[in-house]
C-alpha cells in the first residue's frame, strides 16, 4: 500500500475501505453494482455523510471532484487515477478551462452516479478505495486557512 493511501486513509473517507485482511468493504458507498461487461459501475452513496462544514455528500460531489482531478488544466498529481474512465483523454488537451467534466460520469440522482469505463475492468471497484479518488473532493469543498480539525485515535 502506498504511503499516500495509508496516511490519507486516516483523514479521508472513501467509497470503499479495506478491512485488516485487505478485503474491500463499502464505506461511503451503500452499493456498487457492475454490468455484465465490467464497463459500467453504478454507485449509490450512503445517506448521512457530510463534509467538515456539515454539507451533505452527494453524487455530484464525486463526479465534479473526479472531473476536476482528471482535468489537465488543474494540474493534479493524481490525475492518472482517472485514466480508465471515459472522457479522460478529452480532458488532457491543451486550452481547457478546468471545469470540463468526464463524459463517462453521469449523476442519476442525489445519491447515485454511474461510471462508464474505456475498457472492461474487473478491478475498478478496488480502485475506488484509492485515497486519490476521494481527496479530490477537497478541491470542491476546501477547508479555510483559519479553520482546523482535530484527529483523534
């Protein structure tokens, strides 16, 4: 496990987490359903998750944050994490504004979104446990410079 995932996992909730044996388990996701071809994932979020400011976490937060992270104009270090998602290549072109969205992400309702992949992948669900895919949400709802948070153990 990379240091970023190990340490970031202590600070950021993810769609899925991993138990002590390394098995995936839903965290923010209530369910993740995959089509027969392993090219489309439907993700339903658990209700009640909030950002540090109390704003409820919704499907659009993920699609906007992932698109922000994938967009070359925003120069995010973890951008390559979004390579499997349809539309990634379109967001690598010059002259983008930075708010363009991944075409493979569609919001169905407040708690459900779909992810269409460029090619079949039976391991994409495991990638949903990557810290980089959830840390991007901080770009949408960042902490202020004068705000702090406590970490307890």
